[in-house]
C-alpha cells in the first residue's frame, strides 16, 4: 500500500508543476515529482522477501502466477503484480481428546501432535486451491480421518498389542494425503490413549481375575509338591519296614539290636564277627 502513497504524492507534484504560473512552484513541483516518482518506482518494482518465507505473486490481470519468490530482493511489475509472503518453516498442530471407535465398538480418545510445512515451490498451488489457512482446512481433517479409519480396523486388544503398526499406518496415511495437498509431514506423535470408563473397569476386573487364578494355581502347585513329599516319605517308611521285616526273618538277633537302640539311643554298637574274641578294657584274659 505504501507505493500508492508515493504514487499519489508524485501525481500531486506533477499537477503543481503543470498548473503553477510561478517558476519556483513549477521547479518545486517537478522536483517533488522526480523524488516521489523515483521512490514509487523503487517500492513498486522491487520487493524484499524475508528469510524463512516465500512470496506468492498475484497478477491483477491473470490471477495467481505459477511461481514463487524466494528470500531476498525480487523484481516485480509495478501496479500489476503484488506479493503475499508466507512462512514456510515448521508449523505445529496439536489435537486434544480426539474420539475414535474401534471395531468392537469401544470409544477411544487420543492426543495428536503434528509437525509439517508447505512445499516452497508449490506454495502458489496451495494458495490458489485453499489459501493460507490450510491448517484448519486440510491438516486437521486429514489427521482426524486417519485416526478414525485406522482405529476402526482393530479391536481394542489389537490396538494395544500392535500399537507400533497402527501408528505407522496412521503416519503413512497422513504423509500421503498431505503430499497430495502440497504439504510435507515431518513428525506425528500419538499420545495419551484413553478408553471408556466401562472398558477400563472391565480390564481391571480381568486383571484381578487373572491374579486370583494365578494365586489358585500357585496354591495347587504347592499342594501337589507337599503331596509328593508326603508320598516320598511314606515310600521311604514302607521301604524301611520291609527292610526290618527281612532282617527279622534272616537274623533273630536283630530284635535284640533294636531293643538296645530303643533303651539307649546313644549306645555304641560294635559288630563282632562270629567266633572272634572281644577284649574289654581293664580286664585280663582269664580273669573273673
């Protein structure tokens, strides 16, 4: 707009120079016309595009031109062309509490954060098709569509078990759809996944049931181990009884040995081969 101010000033000075009868006024008019005209030409002919931006050129005769102006000083046609600069650096969008429904009709809420930017050389197409409010018109709807479409394919248990695969499918979908609209997806993060209160209560009940089942299993395992120990001890006792019975049948003196052990458990038993003599300490052979 400032170029139009200088244009009006230049035209005004030209009118003064042409209509004034005094020589000083005419000289001043011509001087003003030259100065303001030069400024007008300069501001209309050149535009400075800021760093991190590109300029979309609008031609008053043909509309949006199929080109963009990159950062720096750029030349345009005065009056006919105007430039609208736009930021092409990374932009962030955060979607909170987005609602989707799984294939088993469970309501799921998620938070999504997305980083993206427009393609610099295709910004004129984006401007011509949508304008510069493409965040609300394109990016948000595409992310919501991706969430709903992917989550609807799975049951809740599958979503939890295959979360990495589900996230990758959503990334691929958003990347493809944004590329069709001259946008680049840099990063998408799906966080804070939440389920309905009814489903969470059911999960907690299932967890309690699993814990109770595991506790019962542990109790049964312990009982089985104790039963095995008891059986082993019983087998050992039965084997001992059988051994005693065999010993009684083979040697009547075994009863005497057991009687000695019962009367004096600390007694030292010395086994003497049949037909040998035993020397008792403190006694002489043949003494009484």
